[in-house]
């Protein structure tokens, strides 16, 4: 007999929550122990009775999926997280992985792909929607190209930009950086834009990787 996999579902769309519940009835070893309409409700459920797998959306009220992951895994490191979302932005994908996601699936995934993602995560293995896997491969190819360039190039950053770059390398988002530094989020966005231009990169992920290699900041 298969080991029971206890799952908490977090999604703010009632119709999709119901669809996921129906999908998981096709998974004999699955026991849904929580169905939550937002991130805070899911956090409370996971801390009160830790599941084996948390299946979560990204964009949710009160607490988004990334912050939910961070808070759950800070307290319950054995919980495996699978993201199931419509969000395929590169920054969100990498931020989710840094936060601890074992899988990243889009809501266009088939029921079987969702089930496979939960089973793999429970075993400690990753499951990525092909489109997301392609984004990751492309990012590493860009990193390889950067490795072949001269990292001794002089990057002129202000003290504040260097400070913000350090926080980006630690995986913090603009809002978190703004709160940490007690400055406006718009100010942070302006600084991030300047940092990307100075480092000649297109994303925060590339900026963090390039900055660590060039020893502008320390790795997290």
C-alpha cells in the first residue's frame, strides 16, 4: 500500500480550489487535510498540522505564495512545496525556487502532471512545467555567457545601490527591501533599474549572480 501523502491546498479562486480537490481524488494515496482561500489561512493550517505537501498559488490575498513558503519552511522544514499558478514571470519563478519550492507548475498543467508533481515533491524530487524548465535553462545559458566575459569590469554603484544589491542577492523583493531600509518602494525600483543598467543585465536574478561572481556582494 502506498504511503499516505497529506496535502494542504492554497488558492484564492473557489472554482480552481474545487477543481484541484476533484483532481486529487484521482490520487489514492492523497489525503487533503486543508483547503485554504488565502496565504494566511494556509500558513495557519500548515503550522497547526504540517502537511507532507503544500500545493499553493502565488498571487493570493493577505499573504502571497512566496511569503507563505518562507514562513512555513522556516518552522516546518520537512514540508514540500509545489507551486501551481498562472504566473510565469522569470523573477517569480526564481524567487519561488529560492524560497524553497520543489515544483513549479502552471495552471495549464494536466491533472496527471499535478499528481506527478505532488508525488515527486513528496520524494524530494523536482517537477517543472516544461515552459518553466526552459526559462531556467535559458537563464543558466545567460550565466554561462556572462562567465566568459570579463568580470573584472568596473561597476560604478552608489553605497545605497550596493546595499540594495546585497539584499537582492539574499532573495528579498522590492517591498521587503523598502521596509528593511525604511524607504519608498518606488525609490527601491529606481535603484534596481540603475543597478540592472550598471551591471548590463536584464533581471534581478542575473544581477545577483553577476554581482556575486564579480565580488561586489557576498553570496547568500
